[in-house]
C-alpha cells in the first residue's frame, strides 16, 4: 500500500497503471497531480476516510480506463467529475451516510483544518489552539449539515478552488445553478455561525 494525503491506494491500481502501454505517462501527467484534491473531495462526499480511499481507488481505475478520452482543458475538473460519480455510486451501494469527525482526521489533516494549510507555522498559544479547534469543528459540522448539492458546490469552490465553469462541468448543472447553490450554501453557513455564536 502507498500511504499519503490520499490515504492508501493499493499497489494493484498502480501496477495496472504502469502495465498499460502509452497510458502511463498520460495518467501520471493528468491524474497524479490532482490525487490530493480528488481524495479530499471524496472525503467530503463520503464523510468517511475508508470509503474515500475506496472511492479514490475506483476513480483511478475509471480514470485510467478513460484516459484516452480526456481532451478537455481541465484534467482536474475531469478527474473530480469521475470522483463525484464514483462516490455517488459508492454511496448508493452502501446506502449510508456518516459524519467525519475531527477525531477521525490525522494529525496533519487537523493542522490543515485548524491553520488553513500552513503546516509548521508557529501557534500563538494553547487558548488560540483550543479556539481554532472549536471553530474548525463548528464549521465542519455546519458544512456537513448542508444538503449534498450545496455541500459539494461549496467544497469545490471554497476548498478546492474551482471556478464556476469547472464546478458546472463537474456537477453537470448550469453555471447559474452553481452560483445559486453557492450563495445559498454560504448564506446557510453564515446563519448557522450567527446562531451558534449568539
């Protein structure tokens, strides 16, 4: 197994990747740079680390099978579309949803959640750490409580950094719908934060 930011991708997936003539270089160039984002997106959709690992493995197999068909300008959006479709298929098969708690995150993931990705940045004091941890947990809970179409749009835009057109491509909805979902998701988060802090 290979461990890293995207969990554990089985060696069999990687072996299949390396045995296909002509596909290896294309897979490495198009898919590997986005595996971290793909895993994070799968994690937000499935709400479970092990399920996200399984989804990413299946998505990599699907991406490898369709690598010759990818011709669009954004390999990232193409891969995230495959991850999204794979995750929803996976969830339908499992017929369950589970909340990912901060306790399930690795130490590195906790640092990224609490500090916005700046690993190694000095922490002000223990009280600041406690406040940041509580705020991150509160925000994670609010995001997890959003309807799935709002949650995926918010994650793709505000966490993954995709543009409106890329999100529309990934989710298969018009750009106007993306903008509407994003505005509604943000409004729900703001209302939730105000209610929690009042």
